[in-house]
């Protein structure tokens, strides 16, 4: 005989405890984690810029006047500006590091006088940070934006056309529209060469 003391649909004690533990009126249920309000701490400007090397040989010695007067400083900087668009940045930093230690440091040692402070190391990490964060060459900004848009374009291009099981193709029209817009933005960036000499951070000495 059935036990009529409990409804057929009434949860047992374990299920009741589980339901009691869940707040069915909780607004966060069903929301993505990013949508849930959380306590955030402001990030400082220095943290955003991500600079670690406050003492930088180039910043201390290779100003505009020094580039005009010191042929080796100019040669070393040109190693970056003349190759940034065509060669992997890591290879450029390696070359600059070798040039600094083999040429610049040698010159400094020859002219070092008693009582002068020791010659500071200019590490590869500091060289990288100098050209990526300490400088403000407009050409670098254009190259960065161009590379970023090309990366997005290339990833997008691989996902626009889909093949059905019967061999017919399906096109992602929205993705295709974005692809064409990216192509136009990339071409517009490449046309800004003529305007670089009017931009903030442009170096006439380096044409960069």
C-alpha cells in the first residue's frame, strides 16, 4: 500500500537540502563569469606601460644630439629602424646587443678615466624594452597596427569558407565583410608613409 504521508512529487530529504542550498532568486545564475560584478583594483599607469628598466643606456646617452655627433650611436639605432619592418625583432635586438658590447663598450673603455663610474650593462631585455616602450617612433606604431590587423585577417580568412558534406560551400558573409574592411585598413596604414614626418616622435635623423 502506498505511503500517503508524502506527495509523489515531493523531494526526499537529500533533494530538499540540495534545493535549500541553491538560491533560485540569485541573479548570477545562468550568467557568464565576466558579467558578474566583481571587486576590481585600479592598475597604475606604470603597470599598464609594463616598464621594468628605469636605467636605460640608450635613454641616458642616445638623445637626438648624440645621434648626430656619435656615428656609432647612429649606426646602432639604424640597425633597428632600417630593419624593423623586415626582420624579426629578436634578431635585431641580438645584433644591437653585440654591437653595443663589441663597439660601444670598447670605445667607452678606451676613453675611461680614473674616477669615472663603471660602464653599465645594457642587457638584451633592456634593449627590447627601450625600443618597444621607451621610444615613440610613429613608424613603429604603424608597423604594429599593420601586423595586428594582418594577424586578425589571416585567422579570419581560414574560417570564412566551410564545405558541406555534399561538397558545396557555405560562406560566412559577416566574416567576409570584416575581412574586406581589415584589408582596406591595412592598405590605408601602408599609405601613411608620406605623413610620418609630420607625426609626434618622428626622427629626421633616422627618417623613422
